[in-house]
C-alpha cells in the first residue's frame, strides 16, 4: 500500500516538473536556434559595411523578431492568425501538450491573468489544523448559493509547482482568512513549492 502511494506521488511529482520544464526547455531551444541562425545570416551582411566584428547581431535580431511577433498578435489580424495557428497545433498531440503548457505558464505570470485573482487568502484544508493558500476569484452565486444558507466565496487552490493547475473550493466567508500577500508573491510561493516566501508575512484576519 505504501509502495503504491509512493509510486503515485513520484509519478505526479515527475509529471508536474515535466509540465514546467518541457515548455521552458523547448522555448529556450527555439530561441537559441533562432539566435545562432540569425547570427550566421547577418554576419556576412555586416561585413559588407564594416570590417569590425559586431557581436550580438543574432541576439538583437531575435529580440526584434519576437517584438514584431508581439506587435502582430496584439491587433485583430494577428489574433485571428494566432487562433488559426493554435487550431492547427491543437491537432498535433506532442506539440499540443508543449504549446499548451508554455502558454499556461506564461499566462499565469501576466498581469491580465492575475486580475482574475482578487485576493490571496488562507483556508483550512485538507484537514483541521492544516492550511493552504488560495485565490479568491469571486462570490458564489446562482443555484449553488441558493442551496446554502450562508455566503460562500469561490477560492481557487493552485497546485505546486504549476500554479495554473488546481481546483475550486466553495468556502464559507467566515472561514476564509484574509492575507495581505500580493498575487505575485503567492504565485512565487506556488511555483517554488514554498522555497520563496514573502519576507514579512502580514497579520491574518477572518474575511469580513
């Protein structure tokens, strides 16, 4: 029984690490390949104008290309092009996994994505006396709230080391402990497995 639990834990830990490492590794490999190719391409062109070697042409060209791609995808035509490209990538099993993982990791660190998280809180989970950090995403409403006699909050519980995966808890307001930890610091804690923690933990208070 213990061996099965250990095996499952090791497998889940490996998969979680792979979700982070694979997209990052592929991104680095692509950028490195672009840098080397562009450096070789522009070196002969530069020699036509000057005999002095110009280091870093490949890096500069890579940065400019990535910047141009960023400008392209921020307009309507670019978004349509990206959506079309994503639909093609989604049909290729390996590329779909790598691209999806990279996209989620990047989105988790952008301001737009963090706006979905309204506040960092603590909830008593998974058992009495144990606490976990969570992100309030809103107040529970609709049929779910109608079936419960007290106000509930939607609390997203992230799983380390990938904060883009997790699960939703519907927690009574009075049981939610408010913190002054920033969204960014909380995400750092999640991604580092608790190694990176805020220098000064704020005082805690129940949710009003």
